[in-house]
C-alpha cells in the first residue's frame, strides 16, 4: 500500500523531486537519482502485486530482496540513522526468498509395494 500511496497521495512528480533533492547532495549523479526515484515508484507496487498473486515466489522474493538492498544502500548513502531498520527488513526478505519455494514431494523415496 505504501507504493500506491506514493502515486495517489504524494504524486509522482513530488516524490521524484524529493528523491532527487536528497540524493543530489551526495556523490550520486543526477540522472541516476531520477532513475532511482522512478524505479522505486514502479517497483514497489509491482513487487507487492506479484507477491500477493503467488506468481513464481522464489523469483519475486529474490527481486524484492534485491530491491530492499538497493533501498538500504540508498539510506546508507544518505547517512540516515534509521537505516538499521532497513537492514532488518532486508534480512526478512532474504528469509522469505529462501523459504518461498514450495516443498516438493519426493515420491522416489517411497518404497513401491510388489
């Protein structure tokens, strides 16, 4: 819902402006900051929808973990003190990615009766 909130309440142009203004103060180039802002706007609701739909859970959770790492790295670049919470969420998404594949039935281990 946070991804949709950025589209509905804040608005894309305001959000992109906020991200660019924050990251332009760092060593990150302007064009990369704009790309990052649009990536966040598009990726958050898409990944959420894919998680809820159950489509290829291992892939989607792995992409979500990669996205969380990117967000955490961004918070680290900005030197925000609350970045520790993002690292905890990153570990959570990595655990979800690792556990997202359904258990496979192993019928080969069953003994066949004569």
